[in-house]
């Protein structure tokens, strides 16, 4: 019995020691966990969330042909809601709207638009937040009121100077249609090009987004970065644009607007041998910076209801009667078809009768007997009525099309419109009517059914300048993907037409005389540079219609000037179009400053100062409106 008791006592003692050891170990462990490693385990307990953050890739920088920055990026802040970490989305929307100073329905609309997307993907509420908004949100996050709202630093597009807006275009958040179409793997929230080169070369400019996986605490504050995949910047693009020449164009249009002549028009300057665009402008323009971080509704609405249509790219979308600038196409058709020679004379008595109807010349007393060269110089309407009647509309269509009119230019910009050079086939196909010979008379002076875009007029002059090659205008010169600049071959010419050099020279002689002799383009003259060109003043309504019209709409004539220089070995060509600019010579004044800048750079002399409304000395008289309205109105003076 005693032995059994001793055995039990021993076992109890052992058990007691074991229990003591166990509790000692537990006590030490608890002490280590709660005291020694308290901070570590507290962090592990709190930092129990991971979050993947998108790192937006900066879009590629855009340079001019000489390396000057035209389009770049700046740092900005976006404010987003991460629904994956929200407990009460309605509360977050309500609080965030108040903090940001936004209407709650507006914030709710943004959230609803993205509700079908994965909850881990942030919904951006403000793309370019002000410092006040950022500070307010961060303060509320410190107070644990907005744990599901994140503030991120993102690259935002910046256009240092408001120029060539329609060429550069603008960026904006990808729309639902683009996402649904699966364009280039786009996803909701991406910033993409919506117009201009930003749209055409979006795949190059976008780059590739990166990502960062971070640990966040219970209030969404980042604790540490687990891994990071940096974004890849978009490719850098070099354009054919010459900054100084582009600025000359913009300055000349500014002076035109300041003078009160017109605020609308277009200008395109290009290399007639390659098609590279040196300057491109459409007026009125807009500020692309307004779109960079998401345009507000009021600004967007104002741009769309503006009667001057600033979003419309007049250079490639506007269609206008070319007026007397069309006469070289008529002349070439007559020459190449063997119907006339450069020495062909027509008698201008101030008017001529065709098919029983009188057609007046702009010069009341007429030009007398006149040949081709002087008919171009003096812009004799009767001469070109006569030639057009002899040639016929189909042959005019053939040669005008070969020169680049009535067809798309193929420029690397979106939404180009096509002009029209009529033909018998066109009228039957579209109007289901026969073409009447009397309709050809007005076509001879660039009126009637003829309509052109400014870009097609630039190609037209380049084709006359280079001897018959219809170049494709383009803006892209080189690309840098991070390994250095690689030239981009220019697009192939649209066509090559064989033109008799002697016949073409007769037209060139006339164009040279327009500027350097007694023609209407003397305001474009630059000593020693053999500028050649043609003015045109095209009516937008007949004189009788204008007299009877009861409208505040501007009904003044449109002014054109097309040009190339020098005459014999051209290195520059282009067009200046002034909507309601009254006279072609007014457009020639604008072209003078552009060409003076071009040759100053070429010669290495100081650039001319920006023109003023006084220095351009525009002609505001409208002699045509004082004339009696003939059946077909003259277009040049």
C-alpha cells in the first residue's frame, strides 16, 4: 500500500513538474509574443490587405523636325474609389462628393458607369485633382473616414503652346465603344488619343502600364511595396512640323483675327517633293489641354454649340469652292488634251455669252485679247470660261483629279473629307440627271459644283511644283522606341502623271507673274525668291442672294492663296484659306509672312517679327457686292 502511494506521489510530482514547465514555456512564449515581438505581430495583424495599383505609362513625347518639344507630360493626381475595400459605397460617394466639392449625382453617375467592372479596379472620380482636393482627401483618410479612396500620381498630357491643335489632337478616357470594339487591348479608364496624331499613332504613344503590389493596413494606408513592375513610356515621335514655321502661321492668323477680318480659315505648308507637312493650322482652334485630364461638361458643350465650330478641322474637313485657284487645272486640261496652246488667245470684253446666257468677267472693261500666261496673271474669267467650254467637264475632271483635287489626300489624320470635281458620270450617278454644257462654264472658274478641301489644294500646288507627282501629305518623320531615332519612310505618292514640261512651264510662268508682275498676288512677293502663286475669291452666296438675305451670318467671300517657291526648283508649297476673308490678296498677305519665315530660316537670317493687324494692311472693301448679279458670279479680282 505504501509502495503504491509512493508511486502515485511520484507520478503527481512529475506531472506537476511537467505542468510547471509547460506553463513556464507558455508564459515565456506569451511574453515574447506580447512584449518582445509585439510591434512585429501587431503590424502583421493590421497589415492584412494587399492591393495592386496600376502605374500608368506616360505617353510618348512629340518633337518637331528639329527636336523642339511640341507635346509632353506633366505630373498630376487622380482620386479614385476602390470598391474592393469599401464597406458602404453610398456613404463613400456622399462623403467624397462633399470633400471634393462635387455634386453627389455627378460622382454617382461616374461610379454607375463603371459598376460592371471588376471591384479591384479603381474608379477614377477626378483625373486632374487640385492640391486642395488632394489635401482634403488625404486628411479624411488620416481620420479613417475614406479608407477606400486612393490618391495616385499619374502622368497627364500637356501641350506647352496652343498651336496646331487639330494636327496634334487631344486625349481622353477611352469610351465604351472603343472598349467594346477591343481596340488595341484597351480597358476602361485608359487614356487614349481621340483625334489628330494622338489618335492615329495612339498605339505608339500609349506605352505599357506597370503595376505595384503593396500591403495596406485596415485604413488603406500603404505599408510597404511587395513588388513593382515599372511602366514603359510610349515611343517618342518626331514630326515633320517646323516649330518656327508653325508659329509664323499661328501669328499671322492671330493678326488676321485682331484686325477683325476673320477668325476662321486654314493653312498648310509642305515640302512639295516629299509631302512632309511643315505647318498645319485650322482656325478657330481649341485648347487640347482642356481635354488632357477630362473635359468638363460646360466646356464640352460650349465647344459643340459654338457657331464657329472650333472642333471642326477646316484643313481636312472643310469643303469650299476654290474660285480662281482652280484655273490652273482647267489650263492644264486644255494644254494636255491638245485643245489649246500657251499662245491661245481669247478676247475678253468684260463678259461673254455661252448658251444664251451672259457670263461676266471681274474686270468691267475686260482684258482684251489675252493669252494663257497673262490670263493666269490677270485671272481673266472670260478666258477660262472659253477654255472650259472647249475642254468639257470630263476632261477637266480627269486632270484636276490627277493633280489632287476631288480626291482624298491620304494625310495621316483622321476623318478627312473628300472634295468634288464634277463629271457627267457623277451627276447621273448622284443626281440622276444629265450634265448640261452650260454648267461647265462656271466650273471653269472654280464655282458651280466644284468643292475642295484646303489640304487637297496644298497637294494640288505641290503636284504643279514638282512636275506631276501627287505626293501624300504626312506628319510623322521618325520614331524612337528607346534605342534611338529611326526615320520613318514617307508614304508612297498617290500617283505620277506625265505632264509636258513646256506646257507646265507656261502655267508656272503665269503663276510667277501673279506674284511678281502685275497680278493679284503681289502682297506675297519676296525679293529674290521667285514666289509663284494664285489668288482666289470664291463667293459663298450670289450677290442677289446676299442682298436679299436677312441673316447675321457672315456672307462675305472666301479668300484663297495657293503657292510654291522658288519657281524653278520649288522647296515649299502650300495654301492659305481665309473663310470670309473677302479677297485672295488678303490670304496672300498671310502667306507672305509664312514664306518670309521659311526663307529666313533657309538663309540663316533673323526670323521676321510676328505681324500685326497694321502691318498686314488687309483690304476690307467688297467690290463684288456692289456689282449687279450675273447668272454666274465672277470670283477673282
